[in-house]
């Protein structure tokens, strides 16, 4: 049996080191250095180098583990353990100099999450938890909000940026929730959105067309902080379904009802 606390401490060290690299590169970053993986799907050398740094260190922490990574700098599947890594969640923000982007790292054991870390680089905020522990932000215990009314809630979401097939359903959901809540925010990093649900800053979150590396760590944090995670059908498969709704119990159920009216 692996020692998850010691593994976290090692993950924390490389996460903070990689975050420092990202911060330093942002100071001298030139937009001429961006590449396109697809329509509005941007990447930079910072994403790739950050992933290489993380992968190299994570391999030494747990050599038998495989990887699911955004930039696909490694091709390795583990029989029991797999890291799910987004080295720079919020690349578009990073490229444009908007200070909200993060590192997201999750560890799965037999396809079940056992550790999650989200590091918001600009505010130096490290959100984390592991199996058997509470959820934390920079050493302090966090929980989801206790808000039981959508009317008093602030929600987060993300806009589709290349797959617009469900754009109309999304806009109708957005419109209804916009009228029922304090508002909706789109800050540009799914991992941070979920971490903010975990610590109660947001009361709920919904988005579609996401990848496993966008949500694996943040969703685990929400659960460990007492929240709920479903897909748009109300099911438990959110890692690969490309749909996610997070909430504090009440808010998640209310968002789910509205989403199901439109999707």
C-alpha cells in the first residue's frame, strides 16, 4: 500500500517548482510563441516544458504509474496507478496575460481517484486532498458552501470554444441560471472553478466538452470537501463523459434539473 501523504508532499514540491517556472516565463512571454492544436485550442512551449517537468518528477515518485496528460509528452498506462495531469489549465488566459491559470494533478488507483492537487499559480493557492483526508487550501481545511438557495448562489461555467454543436442548449441553460442566481462567472480554468466550489467561493459549476485532465483533480477536491459531482444525466461518470456539474448538494441538484431541461 502506498503512503499517500508522502506522495502528496513530493507532488507539492514539484507543483510549486513548476508553478514558479510558469510565473517566470509569463514575465517574458511573447505571443509569437503560441501554437494551435485546433480551432481556438492554443498551446505554448510553457505548457510542454511544464508537463515534461511534472512527468519526470512524478515518474520518480511512483515509477509504476502511467499517465494521462494534455500535451501527450509520455505514452504509458499503469495497471493500477495513473496520473492525470494538466500542466497549464487556462492556457488562453496565460497567453493573454490574464492572471487565472493552474496546474492540475490527480492520481487514480484502479480508475478511482485517491489524490488531487490544483495549484492556482498567480495567487499561490494550493488546493489538495488525498484518500482518507479532508480537503485543504494552503494548510487550512475547506468545505463547500452551505448555501441552499440558487437565488443566493454564485455559479461558474465555461464557454464552448471549438465544439459548438450544443451551443444553443448551453445558452438556454446559461440564460435560465443567469436569471435565478447572483450571477455566473467564466474565469477560464476548469480546475480552478472546481477548486473554488470545493472551498465555497462558488456554489456550483457546470460545463461540457471537457477532458479528463481538466476535471480529475478539481472534481476530487469537491467530493473531499463535501460536495457532489455528476454528469448532465445525473450519473457518476464525469471523467470521460465530457460533462460535469459540481455543487454543494442542493445547488448541484438544481443545476442538474435546469441542464436536463435543455440538453
